[in-house]
């Protein structure tokens, strides 16, 4: 099918591709770093590569962020996001 977005060496063609990328864990000695991808954005729906364009979260993206927040409540000491609204809203 048509490539909608490429992240690193991963080709994103469907919602499942994004859901499989949502969480990646790295384990340095004595600590854990977890990378969370933002919820679905308007750019994802349009099938465009957003990059630094500040596409907002969709309703589904907000629901995904809330669901993750409920599952991860109290699990993390620090959250760092980019300056893009979709990342900040997911981190909140």
C-alpha cells in the first residue's frame, strides 16, 4: 500500500503501525527510560508527515493520551516533551 509516513526505518501505513510504536523501553543500569509517541494527530489523519508542523491531537489522539495516562499514573518521575502541542498534550 501507499506509505503514509516513515519514522526512522519504520513505515506507517495503518493505525496498528502507530499503536505498535507508542511505547519503546530502554534500560540503562539502575534506571528505565521510556519513549512514548504522541496520540493520533490531524497530520496522521491527513496522511502527511508532520515533522515540526504543529498538528493538534484528534479526538482519538486525546482519548489515547488519556488512556495511557490512566494506565501509567504514578509510574514516571519525569516527563519531557517537544514544544509541539500534540506532544505537550500527550505528556500532560
